[in-house]
């Protein structure tokens, strides 16, 4: 089943979503304890804000609400290797599995990795042949390895590196800190970072309060972080990402809304997933598909009543989505306040709850 998502026309420009951010506020490492990040609570209608700690989020959730989480798991998708023929160093970031042992990847140096090139990773435990150059410059890689070594993902875990965004320059001490505690299905090239603030204990406390958890899955691609290069935002074309909504989760969401509960999405990926799976009446359907939904001001939300999210890059599609959920003015003002109060920004930074 395909749900049509119509895009609204807008006069907004990419520059309308710019804000000044001192580089020292870009978080280089996660907080010592996941749920001790700061939390800015934003009234989506008035723009009024409150400053709390993330574990206080239970004060804003009520019995009958549903928390929608993205349980996609980040794979150690960054691989360092050499060209078999010349020994030249190269790098690949796996973006999306296309078939058994075939992956779309971002590669460097791109001009030297033409179709037919063989790349050796991990001293030979993994070999990749460049099958073709894809639209946008990515490559389709076909992998070969000893199947007795435990499988492809086991090899990745041995020789791969977490694909941290380029603005994080410090080395990650623990791989698990770029992974949600509920991560389950391997396939993401980046973490659904709003979920990094939850601990198992906090999730248990939330459920004890009568709030249900509805897992969905969207494999996050690096395209999420790519800059918008057009002046008029409605000319931007989103990358597509693979998502899945189970019958059980769709039922949890639909029953909660029917009973007057709120659907609160943990992260922009969870939001994009249920908005992609919802019809015009706000009914979320079980489905497995690709989505290229681009949400910006003017979009009419169908199934999302609340949003938990991190602070995003200026002029990014993510800040545009968050602005659509409130207003551009409210969000830009909240971001300016966060800068003044020295909140920590981006993937390892603090959080925002918009209700």
C-alpha cells in the first residue's frame, strides 16, 4: 500500500533556517549519563520554553500516550581499505543494502574507484568490487568474504568503524554510546539521535506510568545530513530511506489516538516514518516501503502530536521539519535561547520536547 504525501508550495528560503552557532557548543562526546542531558520543552503554539533535565520528560507524558521509537541499529559502516591493484588508501561508508552482499556506499577517493576496481578491507578479510557508479556519485559495492567467519555483520563489527558525523572530531570511546538502548535491526548509517537519551530504566518508568511504546524502523542514511543546496526549499529533493511499520505498532498508535491519547515521536526519523505510513485521516497503516518524504513549514501533520528531538544543523532538512511542527519563528527563537544558555548541539547534544 502506498500513502501519497503531497508537498506544500512555500516561499521560504534555505537561509530562513540559519542561526549562529559557536563551534564550542557542538557536542563532541555524549553526556556522562544518557538521561542527564538537558531538555528544552517548547510549547508548539506559543513558543514558550522551559529548561529541564531529560529524565524529567516523564512529567510531560500522561497515561494513554504512545511513544514511537525507531529501533534501527547503526552498523560500523565506515571501512578503511586499499585498492588491490595499487595499494592506494581508500574509504567506504555503507549507506544501504541493495541485495545480498551488495551495498550502496559513499567512497573516497571517488575519481579513482571506477567500476571493476577491487578494494581490500581488514587485511583481506573483506573484498569489494565496484559494480557501478550510481546517481549522485555513490558506488554499488559487491562484497566477498569467508562465510565461515560468522557473516557480513560480524565482520563489520570486527573491522568497521562507527560512521560519526564530520562535525564530531573526538574519538568515540564506547561504540554503544552511538546506539540507542533499544536498537534492534541492523542497517542504519547514522543513529536516530533523539533516542540516545533514553535508558532502559527511564523507558520502564514511562511504561509504568501507562504510556505504551510503539517501535517502528527507518534505516537512517547519511543523506539526512547533506546540506540543502537550493535557495527555494521546495526545490530540494530528499534521499529515500527504507522503513517498516508492523501491524502491532500501527494498532497501538491508532487505538491510542482513538482513545484520546497523544502520539509522541522520538526523533525526526520516527516522525517521518509514521507520517509516511499515515493516510489523510491520520490512520497509520502497517507497511514496508521507501520514503522520501520532505517535511517543512506548510506540511499538515497527520499522526504526530509531540516530538522529541535534538538540536539540528542550521539550514538542514531536520530543522525545517521541526519548524513545521511548530513555527519557524518559534523554533529559531528557541535555538537562539539554547545558544545563549549554552545547550549542547547536534548528535551528542541536548534534547528538545515539542508539545
